[in-house]
C-alpha cells in the first residue's frame, strides 16, 4: 500500500479492513489521533473520498467524543 498521507492511509486501512484486519485499522486510527499526526476532520474527509465513511464514522466518533 502506497502512503500518501496519514489521513488517507487510515482511510485506506478501513477500505482494506478485510485483508489487513479491522483491529489494525482501528489501532492505526487511535495512534494517528493520539500522536496528533492528523485531525478527525481530515480523516473524515478522506473517508468520504474513499467511500468508507459509514464504516469508519462510529470508530471516529467514539475516539473523539468528549468525556
């Protein structure tokens, strides 16, 4: 998988979740947000482009919820 940017790579991980595993995609999302490598809005934008927004949205919302 070619890396273009952190947000796009996270979206691609969710796109190929059946090949690499959902846990890998979720861990990538968690680490990218924890390390502040990208923003939730950038990830959401790439997810919309990559047509995985509906799959990724619950995880993104859970990880960015306050409290």
